[in-house]
């Protein structure tokens, strides 16, 4: 694979715990034209307005959670939507800075191992 990813990680998920809604930038608009990718030219980008999709937040603490199944439904839906948009699965999410706060997702690749002391 060239310039692609097999899976990705969402860190600091706990920072989003208190939000009523969460915005995801899904495109850019410039002079009425929608662009689905970040423009490569900085001058073009400077003239762009982000296009957001909003999702409901989960408004509950996640820092104590240690399994995918324990994550709030809206949190799981947020991760699933990011997977749809990127075309790649999330391998893990973290709900804090410690290793034991790193959670493999339901769609984590079979060969992904999270080292937890």
C-alpha cells in the first residue's frame, strides 16, 4: 500500500466526553464548490470553509472504561462513522494517558496487540 493506512487510532477520546455534539469535517467548500479532500495548495485552502457533519456526544465519563463494549453507544457510533469516512478500521482508542486506558476496538485487526502492564 502506498500512502495509505491499514488501521488507525483515536487518542484522547475522553476529551470529548462533555460535548453535546461532536463535529466531523467531511469536506471543504470554496466558491460554492465542494471538495471531498483537503486542497493541496495553501492559498486554495485559505479560501475554504469546512463542511461539518454533527453527531450526538455521549456526555459521560469514559476514563474508567477498559473494553469496547463498555463505551457509550454514541461514542461507538462516532468511531464507526470515522471508520466509514476513512475507509479503514480503528485499531484502538484511548480514554486517558496510561497504557491500561488503551482499548482495542471491535474491529481491531487480529494481529494488533496492545501492551498493557
